[in-house]
């Protein structure tokens, strides 16, 4: 399917029917700018508009997609079905890309507004950059880490994980300088970050491997959270000389175990129903 060819075809049909772009747009409940883009090959009509456009000009959807009038033999019918399926595929992908672009823009603008608000408040109160550098650096870290997911959805998860893995230590180092909280932030933060990011990579690998068994992947991820929490507690107890476990840890582990068992049962029931 060629957008430019289809656009020229729409333009020829519109002119042969003595219609303006505005008149065609009114019949289709779209803007005349949309029609102009179609005719210039810059975009293509939504799949829901194929039938209305075809009806207006007295052609088939296949002819509209091909950008020319066809015969009516079996080969053309088969090609018509193939064209429609390809067009539907392309339309869905285009819509998904548009939605992801909107998410990315909203995400970026929201964080940018946060930076602007922090900057204005800090300068208005202190006359210089002071405390605002802490939230600004956090916002920048957040944007760099999660923009791939905002822009590409699931395809951006690997990019976000890589960004987190590479940026977390420099980010903690910057925070340590800005906050001046002593010698504990870096040793604690780096250890916790390494453990947490390693866990995220393992969870990602689980879901990647068990694509058709998401319930099992979720259950195993929950069960793995227990030793991860124990490892974090052990690390903290070594640094801060605190207890390894308390009542809240026991409660959390119990909830995790129950949730994992429920997920295993749900997966077993689902697979049993399939057979």
C-alpha cells in the first residue's frame, strides 16, 4: 500500500465528484486538514473511514487502498483481503505509536513543570539554587530512566532497566554531595540499588521466558521478593547494627506467600480449564 498513490487517487475522485476538501471532510466528520494530508500522502485515513470514503466515491475498499480501480476476479478479491489486513495492521501500529508519543510528551512536560516550579520557588525564596537542586536532579534521573517506557511502552523496558543500572550510582553520588548527610548514604544506597536492580532484571527475565505463563512468572517474582528483602535487611543490619527481622517483615513475607500461592492456583485452574 502506497500512501502517496492512495492520496492522489482520493484527490482525483474528489475532484471528479466536484467536491472541495472541506465538503469531503464534512461528510466524513473530519477536518479539511486531515483530507489535505491524505491527498499529499502525509498520512492515511483511519481504517474506520475506508467504507465511508468508498461509499462516497462508489468504489471498493480494495480500490481505495490500491489507489486505482481493479477488476473483479478472484485474484483481486484475495489481494483485497490482504490489503485490508495490512492496512488494519498499519493503522493499529500508527495509533499505538501516537498514544505512546502522547504519553512521552505528557510525561516530559509534567517533569519539566516540576523543574520550573522548584527553580522559581527556590530563587524566589533564597535568591539562588539551594534545595531545588535535590528535586531537580531527582526529576532528571527519573526522566532519563523512565522515558524509554513512556515512549516505547513494553519495548522500552530494557532501555529503562539499562538506564537505571547505569545512572543509579552517579545519581546517588550527586545526592550525597547535595544533601551532605554524612558517610552512610552512598554505602547504603549503592548496596540497596544493586540488590533492587538485580531483582528487577531477574523479574524481567522471568516474564520474558514465561510469556505464556504470566501468572507463574508473577508468583515466582513474589517468592523471590522474600530473599531479596532478607538480603536487604541483612545488609542494613550489618551497617546500622539493627535487627535482621521484625514483626512487619514477618507479616510482609506471609502476605507475599499467600499471594504467590493464589497465583499458582489461578494458573493451575486456567491450564486445567484449557484442557
